[in-house]
C-alpha cells in the first residue's frame, strides 16, 4: 500500500493544495465569540487579514447577507441539537466590491462545555460562485500547523474531497482515504500507483487524461474532468486538479480529486430540459430549428429531400376560455403523443409553442408528407377529450405542408410556405391539410 508523505512533506503538500483549492478556514468559540480565519478567507472577500483584525463572530455576521442569516442559524441549530452530523449550508456574503458571492459554509463541533453546550467549532468556506474545487493549503510544521492540518482534513471529509500525490518518475501514487472511497476500493486491500490509476480511467477518457497531463508539464496546472470505472462496474465522474513540478529527474503532481457525478447528472437533466417541451416531453422549437438547418444542408449538398408540416389545433382558444387550461393541456398532450408515436425515429415532431406543432420529415418527398399529415389529421379527429365537468370535446387539426426547393436561400422559407398553407387551411374551414407552394 502507498505510504503517506513524511510530516514535512505533508505540510508542504497541504500548503500547495490550499493554494489551488481556494478554501477559507475558520475556528469559532461559540461561548466567547472568539473567531480566527485564515488569510485566504479574507482574500475571498477582497481584503487582507490585517484589514479585518481583530476578528470575531461579528466579522462573519457583518459580511453575511441579511437574508441568509436564518439559513445559517437553522443549519447551526440542527447541528448543535444533533439532527445533523455536520453544519452545512449555502449562503451569500458581501464582497469588498459590493457584489454578493455564494459560498458553501460547513463545519463541525470539535469540543463541548462540561454542561453539554457547543464550545469550539471548526470548518471551512468554499467559494461556489464559479464552482471552484475545494482544495487544501499547508503551513510550516508546528503545533499550529498540525491543528490546521486536522481542521483541513475534517473539511476534506465534509466536502467529499480527496487529495493525492503522484511521482511519475517512480510510478508511486499516494491517496488520502477519501480518494479510496471515491474510487470504490479499500485502502487495506488496494495499493495505488500511477499504472493502477490508469486502469480506473474510462477507456474513452484515457487519451484525454493523458493529453491534460502533457499540457500540465508545460503550464504547471493539471485540471481534468473524466469518468472512472469502479471495480463493481459503476461509473463515476471525477474532477482532478493539481500542480505539476519537476524535481531533478522526477516529475511530481500534487492535487485533489472530487466526485462530481451528481453535478454531471444535474447538467444532463438541465441539458435535456433545454431541448424538451416540459408539457409534452417532445422536442421544442430549438431542436426543431437545429435539425431543420441540418436537413437543409443535406438538401443543398446531396439533394436529399425533406418536408415540413405545420400543425395547429382548431378552436383551441375557445376550448381554453370555455373549459379551462386543463382541457387545453390535455388536447396538447394528446396531439404531441400521437405525433411522436406515428412518425419515424429520424423524423422530428416538436411543439413550437401554444397549440402549434411542427414535423420535420428528412428524406421525405411532398406527397409522402401530405399522406402522413392526412393520416394524422384523421386519427386526431377520431379522438374525443372529456373535461373535468364530464363534457366531451372533439379535437381537429389544420395543417400546411411544404418542402425544400432549389430556389430556397435559407431553410425557413420552407417553414414560411408551410405556415402560409396552414393559414389557408384554417381560413377555408379548418380540419384539413393543404400543400404549400
């Protein structure tokens, strides 16, 4: 198993980590109000520690946004009363330049008074305004430094952050206990090494990680997000940051790693929301226009045809006004479901907005598009919607169909023709499909 650096090296390693992690630490005596902050805590707010001295709990309360006082107080109360194992909340603080910055504030009681009241609490502040990683910094070896190391190691545990040191020349790799946990292995059974680490990297990400390592040898900064495959087969996203230095013939990396799987999953969910209509769960206008542009390029380069269908629910405003938005939403969902079920995987059904829908049909000639639009119109016309009051409503559609033409200079011209045909359909009685010219 890899051995940790000796005491002096640990201090040096932790000092390097805090330089890149941008972490502010604090120690607070709840009973007296005595509070100590590290230098970076002051710099995070745009000050030096000397400018803020002497510090106390009032220093923190002065910068904490008034609106977030209750947030901090409730989190402290939950921790002090034993309802939460740690104090943890996200709040805003006022920067010297007047702007509010978001920080994650977390800590834990480290000593209690004889009558069971919280005494000393230690923790950290992490600037999460720009989603910076939490890393640690080190002090020179002394009693004060050892106390700081203990505080930072506790903060690492709370912040789900591990630190590591790699010697590329010797192939030796040191992991903190948190790294073993992130990678899903036991420190009692697994010996980390540079080669062993590479076996964890997802095969599709290995070349990217290698490229970032090469880049770090020139810039001095290693910064990469990639996937790892745990021994149980589960895949996790991690974000590793570190400093690179050369020491004689050796090449040294010191840094941190954080599990960002939940963040990546949230990004995926947000990305999906940006492409999906929330009411109908079919693609939205943004997706439709992007695919329309792609189909237009294929039409220009390879003469691959494509057709577009513009669809509108007839008398929709009357339904909304008379029977309420619930009935209107039910109509919209049913039309969207029918479109999604009746088209090919390569086609793009979308809700353009309100009661208006669009269909992009790549590789489809105009007559085929007309046939499909007519089949959809007939199927929808056979559907009845029952309102919350038990009333039955029939749903009908009007549609306009067009295609890309050689004379078109931009893809939206096909949409304009289909839209014009749609309006002719509505003007001549509704519940019909008309070809755009």
